[in-house]
DNA sequence: CGCTTTTGTGAAGCATAATTCACAAAAGTG
DNA sequence: CACTTTTGTGAATTATGCTTCACAAAAGCG
C-alpha cells in the first residue's frame, strides 16, 4: 500500500529543513531530498501520498519533474512551490499535473492547509473503490449467505430453524454464523418474534446479485 | 448440506421393501418408514433430497403430510404414490405440493425415471445460486483486485510495474499474486508486450462494480 | 413443573486466501 | 558485454474466514 509519507523536494537547504520541521511537528512522516533526480529515486523505494516540489532547482527543474511523477506515480498528489510566482507559471504548473500551488514566502498555516487538503483529496481518490464495498462483497462471496438471502427473499420472513432446514444444513450453528454475519452487515434484521427478514440494504444486494448473474452469463 | 438420501414412506411393508430394494440396487441411499409421523421425525434428523410418499396410510395420510413437509423442508422434492388413481386425486396432490405422481402398480423403470427426474430438478434448484458466481464474487471481494480493474479500465493498458507503482504497493510480488488471480479468472489478459488489459469479462465485472456501488450508496 | 425445541455464544480446529521472502529468467540500456 | 529493471515463480508464513463442538439461556409444550 501507499505509505503515509510526504516527500519534500527542494534544493534550498534552509527552506527544505524548515518545511520538514513544520510537517514533522504536525505529526507527518516526511522524507526530503535536494534534487529532482534524488526524488525520482526516493519515489521508487517509497511511494508517498504527497510530494512538495520546488519549481526552481539546479539540474532538472520542478516543471520537468512533474510529468515524470504523474506518469509513474499517478496516485501521489503534488504541491508545487515557487519563488517567483506569476499567473502563467501557476497555470502551467497546474496544467502539468500539479494539484496545488504555493508561492514563497508562505506561512506555516498556509502550508499545513494545503497539505491537509491534498491528503484529503488523496484519501478520497484512494477510496474510490469504496470501503463499504469490501464488506458488501465479502458478504456476498459466500454461497450459504447468498442462499439465505434468496430464500429470505422468496419466503419474506423466516425463523432460524426454518432457514436451517430449508438449506438442508445439519449444523445449526453454522447457519447462525452466517446469519450473524449478514446481521452485522445490515443485510438482514430480526424482529421481536425472532424472525429474520431482509433489510432494504439486503434487498438491494439481492437485486445486484441477480443483475450480476445475468451479466456474467451473457 | 442436504443429504443424498431418499425417504420412502409407505405403510404397506411389501411395497415399501420392494421400492427400497429397487432404489438401493440402483445405488441410492434410502431410508424408509411406515407412517407420516415417523417420516416427520426422520426428516428432522436427516433432510433427504427426495421423499416418496404413499397416499393412503393409517393415521395421517399422504395428503395431510404433504403441506407439512413442504412447509418445513421446501428443498425436498416429493413424489406421491397412490393406489386408486384419479385425475382429481392427482391434481389435488400436485396442488398440495407434490412434485410428481406415481400410480400403483408401477414398473421398476417408471419408478426410476421419476426418481431420477426429481433428483435432477432438486439438484438444479439447489444450484440456483450459481456456481460461477462464487469465483466472480470472490475475485471482486478483494480491494487490490478491484483497484487493478479500475486503474486498468482508466488507463486502458498497463505494464506490470506501472500497475504496482500506481497502486503504491511496495512488494511487486503481491501485485503479481492478484494479477495472476485475475488472469486465472479471465478478467484480464496479457499481450506479447506483457501489457495487461481488461478482457470483455473484466469490463462486465467492472460495470457490475459500478452498479453495485451506486446501489449501495443509495 | 419437567422435557423438548429453538436460538444462541465462544473457543478450538481447519481451510483458504493473502503476504512476504528468496531467488531467477527475460528484457532493456549504456 | 556488464548492469539494471522488469517480470515472474514457488515455498514459508501469516491472516482470515469457515466449520465444528461443547455448552446454555429462552421459548414452547405436555
């Protein structure tokens, strides 16, 4: 997985160290290097969630580094740092793939705000394959649980032992295990009379299952 | 799981034993009992795939037993056996939940044909939660594999190390593991230049994923 | 009430999936 | 060619999910 690190790339040692200090004080894990070439090397060993890149550097400049980073590590967010800020420069940086743009000199809080926002965006992009998806799909990946959903859908409402017998499963605790699983994932619920039934979530899931099976068999 | 057993319920000892013999000769595992009450008890201990039930029995008759069986063990197929066969009787039996109807006297082969057909239907109903579904959903239940699918869909075609870097995963063998998995399930393929891309199956899957996530978030 | 069935819990064992590691062939590059 | 990166394999380990088992409270029933 991508690490929690932030990479700082700046040839100006004073500025670099002060950025690192601010970020580390705030609790971030930080790596720093002085050249674009070193940055590329560092990225290969440890892909950061965010890179702060200075525009003007001896050797490969920040503007040249940007597309390389974006190509090989598209998940990493990039904040461009520049001394002689102009509109054109800012626009060019953003067009080259920078996710934000910070003009020197900047205050501690300006830096932190930009970093936090970038990390938030990164997190969001990372989760695009949504987290609740994990549970849902794990739930559906078991045949017994799918059977429970379908029979519940067919019968509307069933008691524990009815389900077990319908599925023809000997060990009732086995069924119980899966019922608990489904209950924890809010796909089924249980009323005062102990009867199980699908929740609205569960019905949606079942719908999806049917959709899936149609699509797969195409 | 439901057992391979066939249950024979008939008060006429001669007929019962001859049925049992025919079925066992053919290789089926058979349980027999003489009354409806005994049958209900036997079902609780061992849910058969199929029950052969005589219509006329002292105590609870076959017609009374049918709805009870269907209620508690809907997965079990039922073949009604009757001596004084009429159309009305046959219709009534089928309406009460019998899956087939056999008039006495019947030949050995008539019995076997009916039994085979019933077992086939039972098997089919059992598999309704399709088998290929298992693999597909297991495949999708892993977050990394889903990420691979989505990034491949976004990029169209990617090489191995590009994928690993994009996902920000350190250990390339880990990605390889999941790529292999996806490849085995025919969701992605690899061309001569070693580039990975989605197969049509894979695209369908991804479609389904999007569908799912929309539904879930509703 | 005593007895059975239903519904349930939690721990132990087993099976499968996922990760890591050590290593290597193939491809690309100077 | 030597050297690096890419792409890959298989075994060992770890994590996770599933099943089984021993047991028990609650509900139903004579």
